């Protein structure tokens, strides 16, 4: 008795249709992603990372570290016995904000500062960066925790 056994599985046409649908869905997702050249997000993330590096330096170096942000950029200083001294090294070089980025400083102040003590703690500070009508908020809590909220990420 010859019984025809039908093979189970997908035909080539069915596989090609499935791949085409997946390709179209992937293209639709890629077109709705925000542009990858978001200077504000990159700048806020970089500032947050450098704040964390300054906090770690305060803990490891057992000295208070200050990060001062102005309208032009930010700089790092270390507390020594004879006062505040700029930190040495490429990782702590003074950084200028990208053209078009503005730091929102407290009214009547030319700068805002974050000071990390040797335990890594800090006074709570919030700095807002603005660019092209958008804003990013960098927050430092009392325990030295750093949070970057750049809106659309």
C-alpha cells in the first residue's frame, strides 16, 4: 500500500513573504528613531560621566573635588591645604560647551558648583542644559548619585 506522506514545513514562497514583512517592519522602526547626532544628549551624558569620575577621584584621592559649571563650560578643581587648585590630567581638562548649548545658572550667579567630599557625598545640585528649545537635566543627590534626564532619549 503506497501512502503519500506530505512533508510538513514552510514553502519557499511563505518564507520569502515572512522575510519581506520583517524587513518592512524593521525599516519602519528605523525611520521613526530619533537622529543619532543629538548633541544635547551626548553633552549631558558626557557631563554626567565626568561628574561620576570626579566623585570617584574625591573618594580615591581623599580630597574634596569641585566641578564648576559656567555659561562657557565646566572645570575641575581639588581642595588642597593652600586652597583650590585645578586638577591635572586629560580626564579633568576644562571643557567648553558645544556652540548652541547653554547652561541655565541660578539667577545672579556666574557659576554653579558641585563639591564631592572624600566620602563621595555632595550637596544636591541640579544643572539644566538647553539647546534648540530642548533641555537636559543633570541632577546630583546628597549621596553623590548622578542622574541625567535628557528628555527624548
